[in-house]
């Protein structure tokens, strides 16, 4: 199958000793009519990893997937799969020559074929008799329903069939296009876990397109964030959550308190919140914005504080405005006392009126409780460009 | 396009601006070639009609058009269209409401009895009434016969629209204090209006194209006049001048129908979310008059033709032996032509449907419109144009089965195309893409995925074309090779001699053959309704 592809210019023979990236995307551009969707995407994906492409609606993530699969042609740029150039504008390998497994949004199972027929679709006639179909039925825990038709399956089963069908011809890469968005919330978590386990068991390189940051953070080894047709950050889940590339991204990948501060050699001086330690390199001097994740805030009831300690530096007073209870933890919205904001303003600093804090549910908290806040752990800072 | 809207914020831009970017997609050379050829073939009759008319010269053409005969024909046509359409609209809507929205007993039976007359060709209905009541002719006879034959064309879309409409709207109107009659007038009628309007325009098209029934009832319309002029003087310019007027009328009605059905699509989608069956009105004792009304309609439109046919079949003295002997041979010819024509029409429609569904852009939409515009051309006009064409440019095919089958295929290509397009909703491009990513070449994906999923719709289109060919008369009379006889031409020959009994076996055979595809189509529509 691989030999049938006409090698594009600059095609390299894959070297088995060096860990080659399976996917290498360079300066990829794509427009629909006058609408520029991809504006120079660079992305490199290592073998055996699960990479999430995270982005809002309209960020171009589905277009990227369709270009990888070969359903559309690029306007500019280059895509290499396993060392072969599959699209460099002049030459474009058709989808059937790319060795890519594609799992679309709603599964898109062939309604006229049974589960077994769907899984065996990509195999040759003799290939269907080698036991590969049974192997995948067992892997995806579908052996019981092999003779059923798609409409007789649950949503989760359909999604597993779609995955098994994509895995059957042993592709170099699996593309998952928002595979869980059609499932209801209760089912989503379990199907997610199933899919992850199957992908790990098959040790397959895969790309998951999603707009759900929880999904990306919990499932993927690497996350590439797409915004306005460009990759703005490609990192592990932890890096992305702790050190996002800019404040906007910080808000996108989770709840965030963005607080103004002044960068000094000692750290970020956030006024009443104290001087905060920086994570990584100091991004310059002067005015900056720091990211304090809600779980980095220590919340104490004002009544429990030892006297005299109440309004010191690093401890800021506030009142609980709203309290959202999630069972495993809770999210507090805390309104800072106007005195604290006023004091900060006098010092030439603008504190936000509200801060978010995440708390384990051990300590009972109620709306209206007076509390003090402090920050723990290092923070990420971005120098203000003005 | 399976790409969700999010990837293309300006979705309309994709097709509206065919800039050089648009060319970056894979070009479907083969598919567009086939689709273009099919569209060109369907355009052939219109082109040759214009050539023929132009050869007559402009001033004689205008002289032929601006005479009292044309005015008389126009008046006849408008009178007939107004009366029949109004009568069909009232009867069809009332029947649809009774069947879909009341607790009338035996609803499924009534529904079948109301639709079944569609399987009986209009010229046979005309023949049965005329043989039963020889004094029946002129406008009155034409209105009676055509109303009885065509009212299912309104019943079907209105019933479908009543079934699909959102009962929530009517419930909301009731809760706002409107009585049942006010709800019907203000809400229900509004919901079914696009379907009703579309149905009325289909009735108009059928009236423009009908020949046999009007000839029997001695009612002069464009078709009967054109036929007479054409058969009397072989390449009469008068025939082509009148045919041009008829084509313009037909295309105008078609354009109006297109506008009406566009809106129907929107209405159906808006109500698509609710899959709750509508609340049925309780009839109580009123069920008796409603049932009597349904029985009257079924009796007149189905009972009269069938029982008259049965009467003539059992007249042993009038039925001559040679007439009966040719029934099997004529039936065989009819079946053969119908099969070939259905295959041909499906073959023409398939590439056009695939092309416009998979590559919706200006060119493909244009090709589809061209293929669909044939609906506005009466069979008589298409047959006439093909005779001109073959006599002048391809004499080898004149009077051959090839021209006959080609004529049928062009004439009924729109039926196959509409069915093929509808069936493509069951075979979205997404599935083909998945097949491609699993290693299937485009042709393999077509054979293994798209065609199996389209099969029920294609089969429905096949049945529809088959049914139409079996019941076709006008084009058959003009295009059939000499020496070959079908059921319809044999029937027509005997009927012309007023040999009612001799014509009856052929009419009965046509109805019997037409009932098979009608039954299959009924089953198919019922299935789709359930899905």
C-alpha cells in the first residue's frame, strides 16, 4: 500500500533507529473562499503519543484534521506522514494512500453493514479471514455484538466500533474528530476511558481534536492549542495548565485569576497579595500580569485568624460572594474588601474585585463568610507590552 | 459537505466565490463529464424545438402565434387550470385532513383508495367516463375527469405536510383561545400552504401535458391542437410555434413550483424536531358524512373506471379474437420498453445527483436545474423535438427503439433525479470519506458504500419511471417504431374506432401492470414515514 504512493519531492526514507516524528506539518495554509482558516500551522508529533488539538469553534482544528486525512488539499505548506510527503500543494496523496485511521464525530458507521462488516471494511478479502476482526472485537469488548447493525448499538458501542474500524488496517496514525461530543455527559467519561485504554493497548499514534479542555488535559500526552489558524502552544498538559502562553489561553484551559503585578528580582510584587515566586524565567521587568490558579489560593475564615495577623502583607480580606458546590471540591467567588482594593489603588495597583478559589470540601464555607486570602506556590507572569 | 459549520464561518462563501482557492479541491473530472452529458441530453429537445421554430422565420411565427386560435387555446387552458386546480385543492385538502387529523375509521384503507387512481392513466379514465356517458365532453367533462384523476397529486403532499407539521403550534393556538375552525384557518392552513401550493402547480403541469383524455373528451387544448397540426403536416411550423408557447407556460409553472417548494423545505425543517403524532379531532356522529364523502370520492375516481373496464371486458360479442391475441405481445413490448427506459433514466440521473450533492457549486446546480426543467416540457413536445432531430440530423435512429427509449429516459429523468437526490441523504459524503481513509479508491467507495445506501431510493425512482412509461401515451404515439405496438398504442387505436370493448383488455393490462410498481412505491413511502 505504502509503495503505491508517488513519493513527493524531498521524500526521505524513514530511518528505523531514530525516533522519527510520525507527523510533520510545516507552514500549513488553507482558506475557504475569502475565509482564511489555517494561517501557517507548524506541528510535529512523535510516534506512540496521543496529541490533542484544542481550540474553540472556528479555530481551524477540523480543517487541520481534514487536511491530514486528505479530504482537502492545502493551499500552502507541507504535510509529512511517517517520513513521506503526502501534501506539498503540487502533489497530494489521496486519502486511501495515507494509512490514516479516521474516527469522525458521530462515528459515521456504515449503516448497511454489521459491526463485523464495518470493522473488516478496510481489510482485504483474505485479511478479513486472518482473525484480525476477532482480535479487534475482543480489544474493543464488542465480541457479543459482532452481528448487530449500527442502529442496534448504544452511542458508546458505536464509538468503539468506529475506533476498531479505524484501527483494523494498522494505520500509522489515528485521527479522532471530537469523538465524544455526541455522547451524553454520563456516558462520556466511561467511553473516554475505554478509548484511551484501547489506543494505549494498540500503542498507536493518535490525534484528538476537541474543544473541551478537560478532555484534552485528562487524555492527551501533548496538547497543541489552535487559535485563529495558528498553533499558539504545544506542550504537555501540566505545562499548558501551569504556564500557558498568554492570559487568554490561561482562561481557556481552566479557571484563572489574572492579577497585575510588578516584576522585581525577588519575584512578582502583587501588592497586598505579597511578593510571589515565579515559575521559570522572569519575562522582563516592570508591569506584568500574573496567573494565580484558584487552587493556589489559601482561604481562611477571618474568625479563625490569630489576632494582629489579619491584614498583614500577603493576607487579603474578602467576603464569599458565591459558593458552587461540586461534591469533590467547591469553587468560591470572593469579593475583596473595598478597603483592600482602595489601599492597593493608593499604592498604584489595580486589584480585581473578585478572586476565584477552589477548596476541598473539608472546610464548610458559606456565602457571606468573611475570609482572608493568601497565595501558595510559584506563579506564571507575562510582561505587559505597552 | 460534512465539514461542520465551524470550520467555515462564512459557509456560503465557499460556493459563492469560485476563486482560485476553490480549485484546490480534487476535481471530479469523470463525474462532472457524465453529469454534463446527461444534462446536455435532456436539453436536446428544447434546443431542437427552438431551431425548428427559428427555421420557420420570425414573421410567419408571429403570425401563427397572434391569431384567434392561440387566444382560444389560452382561454381554454386557463379556465381548465383554474377549475381543476381549485376542485383538486378543496377535495385533496379535505381528504388529507380527514385521514391525517381526525379519528375517521378505516383511515389506512381510505388513504390507499384515494391514492390508487394515480395508477390509472388519465386517458383510460377519460375513456371509461366517455364510454359510460357519451354526452360528456367539452370543459365540463374535462374538469370532471381531470379532477378525479389528479386530486391525489394534492392529497399526497398535503397529507405528508399535515403528518410532519409540529402539533405544538396548534396546541399553543388552542391554549390562546382559538376554536378548532380558527386554528385550521390561522395555523394549520399556514403550515400546509407550501405543500398545497406545490401540489396545485404539479396539477397545472399535468394539465398542460395531458393529451389523450382531452382528445377523447373533445376538449381543445394546446396539446391536442399541436398533435393534430403535427401529424397532419409533418414538420409544421404551426406545431412548433404553439409548442413554444406551451413550453413557456410549463417553465413558468415549474419556476413557481420551485419557489413554493423551496419554502416547503424550510417549513419542514422548522417542524422537524417534534416527532409527536398530531392530536386527532374526534368526529363522533360526524364520521358518517365524512365516510360517505370518502366513499363517494373513491367510488367516482376508482370505482367508476374499474367497474366500467370490467363491464367492457365481459362483453363477449364486442371483444374480437384478434384484439385479444395481441395483448400478450403488446404487454411484452410495453414491459421491455419500460424496463429499458427506467434503466436509462436512472443512468442519466445518477451522475447528476452525485455531482450536485458531492460538489455543490454553480455549475453542478445549473446542470441539475437543466435536468429538472424537463418536468415543464410535455411529453408531446419532447417527442416532437426528437422527431425533428432524428429526421434532420440523425436519420439512422429515426423510428428505432433507441429513439423511443431515449425519449422516455429524457422525459422521466426528473423523476429518477428527485428520488436519487432524496436517497443521497442516507448516503452522506462523510461515509464515503471514511471509506476512503480505510483504503478504498473513489470507485470502490461508490460501489461498496454509496450505491448500497442509495439503493432503496434508486429503486423507487426506477419504479416511478417504469410506472410512468407504462401509462404514457403521447410520446409513445409519436416515437414508437412502425410495426411495433404497445398496450397504450393498441388501446388508442381501438378507442379511436369507438371499439370500447376491444380497447378494454389493453386498458385492463395497463392498469394491472401499473399497480405493481404503485404498490411497491406505496410500501416504500410507508417505510420512510416510519423511519
